[in-house]
C-alpha cells in the first residue's frame, strides 16, 4: 500500500493534484473538514468528469464520522439523534466507559468526543474493515485541521489496507475539527514533532512535490517568507506589487474597489465592501489583488519590521490571507476604515 502525507504550501495545487489522481474505475473515499472545501472539491470533480462519478464518495469529516463510522454500528443500540457541536458540560466528569460522557441528555452525540466514543466502543477495527470493503483509495484534504481525538482517530484508520494520501499545510492550521481538554493540545506547536506523528503511523512524508506556489508571485512568496516566517517558493519569477498603504485617500480607493477583496482579521461582515475574514479565506482561489487589513497590534508588528513574533494562530491566519493573492498584495491599517464599520 502507498501511504503518504503531502505537506503543501498555499497555492501549490493540492486540490488540483488530488482531483487529477481520480479515475472512474477505483473506488475513492475523500474526506475534508470544511463545507467550503467540500463544495470546492465537488465542483472540481464535476468540472473534470462532466458529472460526479458513482465510484467517488466525498464526505465532510463529521458526516463521515457519523454516517460511515458510527451509524452502522451504534445508532440503533444507543438510540442517538445526530450530532451536537455544543461542548459537553465540565461537570460532572463521567468515566470513559460512561455513555453520558459522549451523549447529551437529549440523545445527541458530542462532536468533539465522537471519534473517542468509536474508539472506546472498540470499533476502530470494524471501521477499518468497512473502509477496506467499500473503497480502494483514501484521500484526506485539510489534514492540518484535524485535532483532538479526531487526529488520533485519523492515524488509527490510516492503517486500513488502502492506498492513502493526506494533504495539507501545517502553517494553514487556523481551525480545529474539535478540542477536548488537553488531548493533542500541543499538536500544532512544533512542526518537527507534528511530522514525526505521521512517520510513526507509517506514512511517508512528502515535503517536496508541492513546495512551490503556482498562485502567488515571487514578490508575495518572498514577503511571506521574510516577514511572516513561513517558507514558501514561487513556481515562476512573476513579480507583483507588495506594499503597506496608510494614505487615507488611497485606502478609501481600495475599500471602494469591487475587484480587490478586503480580508479582515474578524467581523468582515460589518463592512459594506467585497470582503472576507483571514481564516475563512482558506481554500479560496478566485482572488486576484488582495488587501489585507491589519488590526492595531499587527500594524505595530509591521512597524517593528515583521510578523515573526506575533501569536502563532494569528500568524497562520495572516499567512492564509496574504497567500490568497494572485496579483498585488496591499496591507492597510484597520484604523483608517473604522468610519465605515457598522455597529
């Protein structure tokens, strides 16, 4: 079996590579985390084949976890009514063997403990056998967003006798599938330790085949490498403008420009312009010129020379935002747009 994890930089074509690996003969299982990436994958698969082939099964992660892994074995026995994304109460603390640890009082499964519930019920081998029965190839996209019990579960089912490819970008980790106390709390704290977990699960680690961005210009890649601290190479020598702009009139012109997306750290919906939040822009490949709006603390970091020492999660989101640019990249202070923010 060929089992690998591919660490890909932003814009390197990981989704395109995954779709190009599909055919109309082998039975493919594809799992991704977010709804937006599910829809993106579905569109690209249809674009490639002209329809969605019956031999390809595409799930969002929690749909896969509940419908494929849990429901056939435990749904009738436990009489549950779906999944809740509300966190379990802190108290009382139930034992690992107590169903109340995993199921709410209204019979809904806690999403952040569903993978652990399947493991605790000794069903991992049954899930693996079911995967082997129905599929030949297992793909996971956005692997960097698997966390908590979900990461442990993913490593466990990677033992299935299927060809498996996981793809993701460690530095685009902006969301977690779930969290539960200290379980894998420091999973994304250290790149080398993270990489070692895949090696321990007997997956080959590929850091070379998708290390160059086709989306971003050399100018943007150099900026991300030098100022944000994420190493990224450009596929070609294309240049574009990368600048910090704090002239009020120039910033207002950018704000009003319907062709340039404005990416905010948060609350983009409070601005009446073409916009999105930094983290939520992950996976989006349709932007040309990008305007990244910096909050006061990040303006301070810029004026100090770089973003290398800002909060790791914020830095990852900033990397996501800047790497959306196919063309020019402009950074502006949010303070100059406060007048246009809705209450």
